[in-house]
C-alpha cells in the first residue's frame, strides 16, 4: 500500500481513522416549519401525479429541496434557502430546471405559490 492510501475497512470505522460527525453549525438547513410547508406542497403535487421524487441538500451556503418528475432526470424545480440574500432579495427562491429564477422573496409561503396550483377563490 502506498503512502496516503487506506484500507476500505479503515474508512468505515474498522481502523484507526477517527470518525468525525459533520457539524450542523456550518451548514444551512430548513427549519421544521419550512420543511413541513414544502413537504405539504410536495404531497399535493405527488397526489396530482406531477412530481415523483425529491432530494434535500444541506450545503455551507444554502439548503436545497430538489423536485423530480422522474428520479433519473434533473430536478424540474429547486426550492432554495440562501441566508446571505435574506436582506436583499429574500432568502427563499424557486429555480426552474433551466436555471431561471421563477420567484424569490422573504417569505417561503409566498415563494411557494409559484408552484402551488391549488384552486383559489376569485372575487368578481
């Protein structure tokens, strides 16, 4: 074995390599209420047959909830939370598959309305 190489068993806790859990402080995450609202919309869209799969990524600079029509494709929408943009354009955004920002804002509820196709009352 060359210098710097490890046994596969050492990587997964079988050897002397210490296992360090990643710190949640250096990652952006969705809060419980935010995730409840996103999953509520996801459930309605799955029931309507439009969405089939999702993925959640917690990165250093943003949290991303990706929605897929089929699990083998690229996401059709990404719901992103980027705290660095909270003061300027708003921390939340919906991004289409082509990279177009569909809606951006300070409140998650208003941003998700771009994707929510539930019937609403219209005053005439």
